[in-house]
C-alpha cells in the first residue's frame, strides 16, 4: 500500500473513530474530526502531512516510488 492510500485510510478511520467516540463518550470528540479535516485541507495546498512523514519513516513507499520500480 502506498503512502497516499495509507493517508486516506488513516484519515477515514480517524473520522469514523471520532464520530463513534462523540456519540458514545463525549461530544468534545467532534474536535478530532475537525482536526483531521483541517489537516487534510491544509496538506492539499502545502504538501505538509505529519502522518505521511511517519509512514515514510516506517518504510511505506509513495506512488511515484512504486511506479519507478515497475
């Protein structure tokens, strides 16, 4: 799995998790959804994504790296 796809999966999981926590634990967990959405929005324009940096350090490859290997 590439970094780009992993980011989408991670963001989707975090949004769903925060919605469940909002419904079950506390309405304040909605702020986690806001944070994830804001991070996705800013990374679309700046290219800066902390989660992507962590995933790259863990050994995941970008789409470009995978395409070059073929």
